[in-house]
């Protein structure tokens, strides 16, 4: 069995067009922002841990800050991961299929990712709105919890847009390849 070592991207994974490049750039910026938030959280936790051990001082509410910021930061990576084909896929059943069929299956998968992103954005926004209505705050710092939850919504919206974009892009690639007889 010969392993595919060709450097050409899979069908539909090449040029994204100007709209796709713009979407990819936006996803990248959001992911970098999330990464910087995580770096800041690591620095904060290091200061808190070292301060606790050496000076009997800690960052007040560090666990609350960590939970709220990590939720936001985690939501920022999904869209970029999907745009660069970084999703975990099991191709055990599809590795022998023709590239147009694989692209078609990937288009269906991307559509489902878009639908999931839509559902997550909707329910996260609804949950944030509900938390705002009841005025829930964190126990130590008294920060409004709804803000942390609302900050996750843009990441999920971008995931939905990325999923639907990739679905249409892959579907178009599959149709064009089928017409060309590939």
C-alpha cells in the first residue's frame, strides 16, 4: 500500500477565494486573541502560585478569572481550526473513495459544524441573557457572569459562518470535479 505524500491539498482545500481568505484572517485574529488570553492566564496563575508559596499573597479571585477567561478563549479556536482543516477526522471508511465523494462528505460535515455553531451561539447567548436578567455574579470578585458567557458568542458565530462557508466551498469543489470527470 502506497502512502500519499503529495503536497497538493485535498479537493476543495486549496484556494478559498477573497471571501474565504477574509474569513480565514478573521478566524486567525480571533484565535490569536484567545491564545493571548491563555498566555495572560498562565502568567496570572504563575504570579498567584509563586506569590502564595513565597509571600503568602495570591491574586484575589484567580480561579474565577481563570474560569471566565478560559471559557471565552476556548471558544475562539474552533472556527480557525475548521477553516484550516484541523478538525479530528477518521477517514478509515473514506480513504479509498474518489476525491469528489470525500469532498461531498466533508461538505456535509462542514454543514453540520455550521449548524452546531449556530446552536451553540444561540443557546450561549440565551444563557448569557438569562444570567444578566437574574444578575448572577462571581462569588469572590462580584463580576457579572453573563459577560464571560456573552464573550463566547462571537467565537461560536464565527464557527457557524466558517462551517457554512466550508460546506459551500467543498460542495462547489465536489460538483466541479465531478463535472470534469475526476
